[in-house]
C-alpha cells in the first residue's frame, strides 16, 4: 500500500472540480494506494522541467501529478486537465 499526503494546492484544485469528477478522483486514489493498479492508472514518470514528478490518469482528461517521498509515501501535488503540465 502506498500512503498518500496532499499539498494545499492539490486540495484547492480538487475542491474546484465538479462533484462527479471529485468522485472519479477519489476512486482513482483508492486504486493508486495499491501498487498493483499502477499499470491500470498509467502511472508514469514525467520529463523536462517536471522530471522529478510522476502522473497518473483519472480519466481521459483529468490527471494527478505527484512526487514520491524518500519515506515511500506519495505527495499529491495537483489535479486537473493537461494544463497542469504547463
């Protein structure tokens, strides 16, 4: 199991999502906690200026960006559409 921590930026972005998307994000986070589901969520390392971060898909449009901490936890940085990469 992956333990998850949230940044204030992630919480603000999550609260701005419509309720239906909030439910989808919550379900994806439950799947993310089990490393066996990482292929299903398409967890991948980012490159360029975000090379120390990872991302996974909630649905076709919405992504979660996170960083693995040295203690093995995942720190969720933000959630949103592809504009979160810019």
